[in-house]
C-alpha cells in the first residue's frame, strides 16, 4: 500500500507485514482491542520525530531545583522545566501524583500531556541510575561502573569519551564498540584488545589502523585480512620492523601521516554490502545476531522486528523503535528497556514496564496511560489514580476521542519535545537550519554550540605522548577544528601512555561527529555486486568510490 508522508510529502510503502505487526501489537484493554492505524509518516520522518526527544551529548551546569546542589544536566538552565538530581528524583522526597489531572474530552490529548510534561520534575540525566556506580557524568547509559562522558552505552567499566559502548573495559574515544578492552578510537568493532584507529574489526589485538579485519594481531594499516600477525600495509613484515613502526605511532604527526596513507589504501579493497554477522533474513545495516529484521540498523539480537534503530539489548516483535533493549511487543517507543513489554508510544521509560501507553519517565509501572514521572504505579491516567475498572472503561473512550483528533497512533509530536531540535540527535541524522526548524514550529536553542570558558592555564600538546607532562591534566586545550575548549583527565593520560598513542587534538564533541561521518547513512539502495552482478540492497550509495561485493564474493576476496 502506497501512502504520502504527512510531514515530508514523500511517497512510502506500508507493507502487508507492517499491517500484520500493527494488528499483533494493538493493545487490548478491558477486552477492547485498540487497533493501531497505519503510519501517516514515512520511516525516516517517524525516526526523526522519536530522535527529536533525545539529547545525548549536550550537557550543562545548573542546580537541582529541590536541593539547590550544583549538578550536570542535559536540560539547559534556561529551559522552563523543574530538574532534580537523580538521587533526589529517585527518592521519596516528591510525589508525581501531585501533578495529576482529570482527562478533558473537550481538548486534544497532546495538549493536556504537554502541560503535564512541563510541570512534572525531570531527572538531570537519563541513565540506569539504580544500576550505575560512580558514573555521574554519563547520559543515556546504564549498568556502568567508573565511567566518564560516555553516551548511549551499557554495561561498561572504566571507559571515557565514547558513544554506544557495550560490555567494554578501559576504552576511550570509541564509537559503537562491543566486548573490547584497552581500545582507542575504534569504530564498529567487537572483541578487540589493545588497539587504536580500527573500524569494522572483530577479534583483533595490539594493532593500529585496520579496516574489515578479523582475528589479527600486531598489524598496522591493513584492510580485509584474516588471522594474520606482523603485517603492515597488507604485507608480512618481521617482528623487529613491526616494533619500530608501532613505536613511531606515539607521535601525533606520525599518526596523521599514517591516517592519510591508510585512507587511500583501504579504497583498494572491496567492502561487504552490509555490516553484520550471524544474521538470517535481515535488511538493514550494522546488525548482529538478528533474525527476520526489516529496515533495522545498529542493533543486536533482534527477532521479528521492523524499523528498529539502536537496539542495545535483545528485542522481539517490535516496530518503529529507537534506542530500546530487553523488550518485547513494543511500538513507537524511544529510550525504553530493561524488562519492558507490551508498550506503545512511550519514551524514557526504563525498568520493568508493561502495558503502558503514551508514558514518559515512568519506571516499574504497568497499565498506565499518558503519565509522566510515575514509579511503581498502575491504572493511572495523566498521573491520576483510578481503579482497574475505571481505567479499563476510560482508556477506550480516550482512544476514541484521540481518533477523532487524529492523535491516536502518533508518537509524541516534536512540538512538545523538552529539548530544542538542535540539542537532539535528530540534528545529527536529519540536520536542519534554524529557519527550517522555526517554520515547522519546533524549538531552536542558539547557545548549543557556545564555547565554554574553562578555568586553567592554556597549553599546547607536545607531538609525542612520551613528551607529555603529567601536569597537562590541569591545563586548558583548544580543539583544532571547532575552537571548543577541553581538558585531559588523569585517567585519560594514563590510558594514552599505556596504549602509546598521542592525546587528541580535538574535543570529544568533534570526534563524535567525525566518527558518525565515517559510517554509512541509514538509507538502503538497490545496486549490483561489483564482482558477480548479483542484486544487493546496501547502505553504500551508487557512485561511491568503493567496490561493493555481495557476501560470497566478499568472503572469497579476504586474504
């Protein structure tokens, strides 16, 4: 079935499988099936809408509105919201029921929900607070220990300045890396150790500048090799020669020279049409151990899922999902997980949730509709407590009212988001100008890119990590690309000396966006294998310089 997107006016397909899953995911309350309608937006606009409610990396200094203590928050001090430190927010010092209201059938639902969202206190950060240890400077992260400035990351220890880490130890500056240790600036890697500047590598150790390598150790500037040791630029070398070349890469100038050479070298080797392993019947990119997953990206352990992005833990029978994990039967949810089941249109809901509709910042609750900030509650509507019988009678009436206003089946509108559009990750994937954002009636925040003035003595980094003094940690550095100030923390300096790689010349925020640009966009194209001509569906846009191979041809090409 072809439809026209209500936002961008592009034509898009609603597949029979989409309709079947919508029917399967439709909630049943009091014996009444609340049928989910077909999407009114294309998959990209639906994702953009979910992402526009998520601020991962922009953090600000402010005070807790209850205790007055200084805190770090992803909500700017000028934003019109009450913000509590997580320790306070999760305590019994306040009650979300205080903000309850009766549903008004004369007004649109989202108008009433926005009023509730605007009044209920928010936590200063979004983390798995109940599971974290010494992780005060992490955001959209959970079950971590002794980590600093990591985002969209779970179950890590001693990691810093990274995005989308899972099960890592002592990793710095990495992006979407899993089950790895002592790694620096590695992108889309798994089970790697003691390495730097790797991309799309598996089970590699003590190596620098690798692409598409598996099972390699002590290799430099290589691409598309398997189970090799002491190789440089895809050729075998002696152990002594390797040691000399590796020792040079403690120098920033040597690293940049090697980077330039490597960018050219890796184009000489074919790329597999899709990033992923151990998949069955999938379409998408950056997928691991998935089965029957359609148009899914950056996820692991999906089963019978459609339009899922950044699934950080197993998901089953889910559709239109962003950044969820450990859940089943979810539809149009964002930032939800840790034992969550049968929920629709929920965001920022973590830990033991079921049968929730249009809820935000709720935890350990079930059978709630349009609630914000509740914990361990059931049968609530707009934070107002009801009996089971009242709830089951009222919710179908509200849904029918929402059908009349065109709201049922739609995720939270961008117009009621608590962050400005350019604060959110939507700006990273769907960049807009200030004028474009304003024309859509969305928020824009002029100070997002404001350069902080840190305290300390200005300094410049020496070329070699061997010449870097210990007191660099108390000084102010300036990003060579953005002009943004940043500091080096003692743990970071210790890490760089141990791995023998130079300290970064750019701030985390610039590195994060540079690494994002290294990856393919979440758009699939029809093209043919450049070797055998087989039809493939790939995120490599036609016309790019790489040779793109289907799975069999790619495996045959590996050294």
